[in-house]
C-alpha cells in the first residue's frame, strides 16, 4: 500500500530539510589583548605624581636642550597639575605611565610668573584672582598613541570654562605655539622671548580674555 502523500506544503518543506548541525558557540567578550589602550586625565597632587612629572619634563626638555632653574621648580606646588595617563588593557590595578601634563595657577596664589613681561594695560581693572596662568604642557616624545594632543587641548579648554578667569596668560615654547594658537589665544609681540626661569628656552607671550574665548560656544 503506497504511503500517503503529504499535501501540506509547509510541513513538507520542514520535513525535507537536512538535519541541523551542532549549535554555534556563544559569543565571547574580546580578550584584553584585543582592547585598545585608552587615555585618562587625572589630577596630580601626590609627591609620587610630582616626581613622575619632573621626570617627564626632564626627559622631554632634554631633547630641546632645556634646563629649568630652581625658582621655576619651586612654583610647581602652587599650581593645579593635570596628568594624561596611558591606561593599557587589564592594567587598571597598576600605575599607568604619565605621558602628558599641563598645569594652571591663579596669580593670587602664585604671583611669581611671567606677567611682568606683558603690557601693564592688559591687566587694567582686574584683580589677581581673576587672572590665571596656564602652562607646563609637556608630551612624552616616545609616546606612539593617537589622540593625545586633541585630548590635552579639550581638557585644557574644559578647565578654562570651569574656572572662567577674566584673563588667561600662557607662555608656550616655540614647538607648541601653533597648538596654543588653535585655542584662540592672541600673541604679544612678533617674536618669542627668553624664558627668565629656564635655560635655553624661548617662549611666546600669549593671552586670551574669557569673554572672547567663549563666544564660539555661547551664541
């Protein structure tokens, strides 16, 4: 007796399929080695952090034949230091290397700055507490990662907007002049000047008024 014909097209299709193979393995999270290194900004306020910062400055400026005078180093504790750290995959429990930094300080807290090199009329009608000096920007020359300069610039801009000083002065070394210029800062004079607190250093005298720096962000 012939087998009954299956007239249901759906059932016929299911029954005619080949047996399914073993199930695919579940998706696994990427291994630590597959994750990318990230940059983090952290305040530097401990003796160990300042020693690391001093070593970074020495390693970086040695390539430019720069030597800091002691009076310059004595100003460090009077500033707010920010470090950029390279945090590798799986190294959250280890101290990450310091690969960049900058500092800022209020003239009311650290009056010994390069402010005397600026035109006096620039400070007319301002209190020392309304003026911040920004500087100490340093980048490890051996760092091969990407995004460090942009992150440093963005962090510096966020700091300025959080404090909102009426006047910001800064003294970048010649190789960093263009990066500071992109922040919207103006220049005093047409040539860099000799740094009074460091040997073999020429810096640009730059400044920015917060009302002008903030215009592109507050329409």
